[in-house]
C-alpha cells in the first residue's frame, strides 16, 4: 500500500514539474523511466489521471518508443551497438556471445536481475567498433573473448 | 470551384473536396479499406492510391486525403497505381489469410495471393486501419481501445491487453471494422466484447433488449439526459 | 551573466572569450566529445589535472568537442604564447608526465605532435588568428601544419568551424570567434525578406538528407498564414554510423542556436524547439547550458539586441524511434503522441506543429546559417558545385584507416575522401564499396570512385547524400548481408502505420533472411525488385519510401553475390553463417590448443602439438577460433 502511494506521489511531482501539460507526456514518461528503471503500471494510471489522457493513449506512447520498458530492467543495461560500422566489424558475434553467456534473449533480463540485454543504434563511437555499452560504460574494440571477464567484474561490483 | 481531370474525364468539384469523393461523385470507383465517413482519415491502408500529375511531376498519393487542385491530372487505374494496389492486397492477404473480405476484394481487382509471402497466423483479420480506435475516440468519446507497439508488432486493443475497464459495450468499433476482426458476441441479454460482458437494458416500451446498460449510463452522464428517458429503443422512439 | 544588447556588449564578451581561448599561460585542451570520452579522454584529463597540480604549474586545463581525428583519440592540443598550437594524438595517462616534461623544457623529443597550427581562419569573421608573431621555432619546423596533413588538406570547416577549438560550455569563446555577430547583423542591418533572399542565394540545401533548398522552405514558411509560427531543429540523427549532428550539438551548440534565432526572425517565429535523440546525453547537456547562457545574457528571450524581436528555445528529447527523424513524426512526438508520420500533401511549413506554420531544418543546416549571413550568400554559393553549394560534414567510418569526422566542399570525389582523407583501407584489404545515406541510401562500388560527392550525382548513382554517414567496406563485407542488415533495421523502426512499409519491408526481410540462410529461391532477386517499386510508390513516408534503396543498389552493383548465395549456396565474403565453414589448415596448425580451449561449443578436437580439427556439425560459426589463432591457421570459406 505504501509503495503504491509513493509511486503515485512521485508521478504527481513529475507531472507538476512539466507544467501539467498534456503535450509533455513523453518527457513525463522519460522521468518516470529514469526514476524506476521502467514504467510501473501505477505510474501510468496516475499520469492518465493527472493529465486527463485516456489509458489507451498512454499505453500507445509507452509501447511505441524504445526508451520505455513496461517491465523492470536489470541493474546493468548491456547495449550492443548495432550501428553499421559495428555490424561490419562483427557486432552480431558479440550479441550471440552475450546471449549465450547471459542465457537470455535480446530484450530479456537475467534471473538475478543483474543484466538486461538490448541492441542500440548507434552510439557514434565508430572508431572504436565494435562497441558494447554496459551500465553506461563504453567497452571499445570488444572481442568475444573479453566478455566473460567483463561480466564477472560487473557482477563483483554488484 | 476547381476544375481538373480524372481518368481523362473533366471534373468540377468544390475546393477542399478530396479526390476520392470527387471521383465517386462522378461514377469513378476507387477501392478503400480504412476510409469511413464517420471518422477522420489517416491514409494508412494505401488501397485508394491514385497518380497525380502536375506539370512534369507525377506522384502516387492516397485519394482519401488529397485535396482537388486546379488543372491536376489524376489517373486511378494506370500501371503504376495498379502495381501498388496489387502489392497492398497481396500483403494484406498474407497478413490476414482467413479474411474473406480481403480475398473477395482482391478477386474483384484480379489480384492473386503471392505464395512467396509468409502467411501470418496471429493477426486475425486486423489490417490496422485504425477505424475502430478513431470511432471510439472521435465519435463515442471513450477511447477504450488503442494501438500498441510499432511495426510488425503493432496491435489494437485495450491497454495492457487486459479486459477493458472503460468500454461501454456500444459496438461501434465492431460495426466500423472493414474486415470483421473485432469479436462481439451478443446473446439475448448480454453482449461480450473486449473481455467484458455487458448487461443489456430492456426497452421501457416494447420490452426488447436493445443496448448495454453501461452505454446508456455513459450517454446519460455525458448529455445530462436521465436514464429513464434513454431507456427507449430506436424503433419505439 | 552580463546582458548583451549592443555590439559593444558583444565585443566585450568576445574579449573575455579571447582571454579564455589564449590565456597567455600554457593551456592544454582535451578532446572530450562522446567518442573521445569512450576512448579514454576522461582518464587523460584526470591524469593531466593531477600532474599539473603535483608540479604546481600555472597551466590551464580545459575541454573541447570533436577534433575530427577519431582514429587517434584521445587527442589534446597545447597552446602556448607565441608558439604554434600543437596537437597530440593517442594520449594515455602514462604519457602525461613526459608530455608535461616536454612543455616545460620546450622540446618535442619524447612525444611527437601530429601537427601544428601557425594561423587559423576565423571563418565567421573573415579574420585570421595568428598563434605566433615571429618565425616558426626551429624544432617545430618538421612538424606538418594542420592543413598539410592529408586528413585535413582537402577539408573546409564551416559547420564544424568551432568544434575541437572552443570549450562548448563557453558562450564567450563562441562569441570570440565571431559568434552572434551574424545575429546582430541580421537584426540591425537586414530585413526578414533580405535574410531569406540571402539564404536562397547561398544555395544551401537541407543537410539532413532531403536536400530541399533551405531558403525556399524559409520563404514558404514566411509567407504562410498565421501569427504563431515555429522553427524546429531536427537533432534526431538516427542513421547508424552517422554522428555529424551529435558532434556539432556537443562541440558547438551556439552555432545551432544562433542559426535558429536568425531563422526565426526570417520566418516570423517566436518559439523554437530542438529535438535531440535521448541517446545523446552530452549533446542535451551542452545544448541546455548553451540555451541557459544565451537566455542569461538576453540573446534569447525578449527584445533581442534591443529590437522588438522575441524568441526562445525549448529542448525536447527523443525517446528511441528512428522514424521520429521524419519531420511529421517528429512533430507528432513534440505534441506528445506516438511518432507516426502523416501525409505531406499539405506542407508542414503551412500546417505543421499544432497545425501551425513550422520550419524544420537539420542541425548542420542551422549551423551553416550564421556563416552565410556574415560572409554572404554569394560567398557560400561559390564553395562546392552548382546545385550543391557549400560543404558537407561526413562521418567516415568502417574499414578505413582514418576514421573520423570530416567536412569537405561538395563536389569532391569519392576517391579523394576514401584515399586522401581516409588513408585507404587498412590491413591490405581491397576496397569494395561505400554506403552513403544510411538505411535510405545505397552503396557505391569501387568502379565509381571518381563520383562527385554532391546531392544529384549520388542520387543518380542509386544512392543519396543522406545525413552524412559514410561507411566504407572491404572484401570481407557481404553485400547481401548488408542489405539484410539495413532492411532488418527498418523493420524494427517502422512505425507500422501503412501497409507497404509494415508488411512489405517485413516480407523483403523474410526473403533476404532466406537468402543469407541458404534458403534463397530462384526468382528471389526479381521478387525483391518487383516489390521495391510498390513499396517506394505506396509508402506513406520516406522510411518505407527509401527502404528498398540498399537492396536495389546492392543488387545493381553486386548481383553476382546474390547469385552465389541463391544458386551456389555460398557467401563469397565469408560472412553468412549458414553458408560458411571454418577450417583448420593442417600445414599451419601447430597444435597449440588455444582454439579448442576457447571454442564455446567444444567442437575442436586435437592433441597438443598435433593438428586440430573442427567438427562442422557442432560448429556454431562464432569465429572465436579464427580470432584467437596466432598462426593464421584458421580460415573461413
């Protein structure tokens, strides 16, 4: 009960910050995504109430854009850059290795909630291709070999 | 008034008329799927395309949204136009292989299915024309259903794919759907749609079930007309 | 922030900027754009900070945006009174003590600079900045000047004029190099119509890819009915491999802002929006600071430069949708909706954002405007070639030695870009093709190296200018896989509104997947070509409308690769997993067992010091064995 009120209260705060403006829906959802690392259903209901937007409209926007996730994301977002330069340097091999090592498919989160695997286009670090970004940190010239050690290090950090 | 040509025929129409309407008013048929007179236009299905020639430039446009222009030359059935229509129908047949409406329309226009296109099994008869969403938003005012996701995953339904919390059971979406994709089950005293079962109200005069209670409640709330007055069916009014 | 309402105020701010650009003491500038930081510039910055503090030196340490030479990042510049500016590449924290030694001693014996700058053009002001008063010191005479270095020799920096030189967070430094002088000229000495005419005269065409004449667009917006109008900056650079706009937004945000204020004055808008991809946090941060600073000194807001012109800018972040780079989808997104495009039979300059006249231009387009106003449309029109005037910024990436950001005059040959500027293909591999225009463009093969890089020539060759991403490929790139890659990208980014794109591009993807997986059928190429026409004609917006381009251009120039995949079930470039085999060359294998240990599917068998063998049935074609073999004993066929 307490958790639900907190989400509602935080959402109210965010809506107010953006001037209670209907057209700020995307910016509001971005702030909620950043706060909770996903879009909790209670938050979306609260947004609908606060901005007087039908739930179907909010759901349309929340599911249209890649930034938003309706399910909690892992602690570390593992983003494999699939830009053209990285693709040409074998990014697909990195993605496959990560899928195998983390035992999840693209878009999924590991059972211990540590990692969510996604594809991203493009980080614009083409001189460092192929690139994988983990928890916001860029790993340049990545080879398949280095992946187990890197994942181990992130796990240690917890 | 605007003067222009469709399929070699000289046409006159009021400024602001869409080519689709101007053509139909002059006996020239253009097939459509997503255009309906009750709702705004979106130009999504691309079936009503025509070629519009202005000077040296000829472009393919959807006639449902293209306003008539002085001196423009429209062709509704040339090779380029038919190529697009053929592709659209072949793609829709692959998307909705069970849809009789699309199959019949294709047959009428002499289009065979394309065997190289993989057939979908999970799209039902939905061609994502958005008519249902628009009627619920613009005419009914409830916005119970909407689109979600994008691209191939785009789908229509209540938010979160859950039973609709706000649907009033009016059935406008099922009525406007060009392919009959939306399932609405009506028994004597109930109506099932979008996961909800609605109790039907009886007419105060003839006693027949005629509309969901929730729909009447909604209209009453919106218009201020009391329920008692609304509980009379169309025939008895 | 001091208010700037007169030319004198501007000059005073500029003087402050000059002092900050050339403090007299030693100044070290670290290139800290996104790719710089990714290659370790942050650590270099910290190491410099520590070393300077340790030695108690009165050196000034600052940062700047993209310098262009990504291939030797981290980059730093050293500026000293009466000495050429020196640029150092491949800096690492452990080289820092040596570098500081050199500076203190006045030598270059330990770490050699990449180039020196004796004087530079301040292109916005038609001035030259001289770094030294006398002759070049003897010990620096052998260091090439910046424009002697092949990478820069043919470049002309207009849109990226300040990138890599100024601190992007300093409005004074921007002003010192001619910033906001054009705005003053526009507001005090030109009429709105005069500005539009000058932009038309310049021949500037949209740099986002559309190539529509900018001045004509401004004129239509100016003439459109309505009291409320908008100017919009499209910073939703979505083409994979393109980061020109990001570099300008990060490295010189004021150039975009000044361009927009001038444009707003010209068309009659009072509100502006900059729509930035949210994958560009540094660009968002630097633009935000720039807007705050501009507002703080009155260059945004009410009564700019003491006139009755009011204008302000708001930043809106994208939310991860490539389609929002399309102008009507971008406007839908600004309105808080899903980014679905709409028909443009009624132009957005008349009915755009909230149905009001809206002038949308790309980041690079806006960045050119201040220079066009200060130097004149005629001056700009004399750069480049007729019908494609000015310069274009490209991100030169892929299989090329000198990966980085370049700005060249339109009309330069592809050969010059690839070989003179780019330094050719590394590793002794052969050049195969270059992709321009991203997923909407096409590939240009090695046989067309003399092609002029301009809007029309690229279009006629089956590609397009696009936003400026230039991806170089060698013989190890499979062109069928490349086409599949672009189509797959578009399938995931299609908004899903119209049938030809949502269903058609998806079916093209199915067929290309089949071809790459060895399931290609006779007639598939013809099928792709026939679908292409319907998709190009029938799609609602340019995403679907240009989707077939990469497929058509690779079919046009590399038909034999498609045939090999379909008829012989072979991938000549050795990329498509289903069609390749990794094999161990018995003559070269030393039995070191490294590959067997690393193989994730344990399909390599062999005894130590004896030739190893790959079990093709278990092999998942990941390529780790080939990557780890030190004896080049593993090949892919």
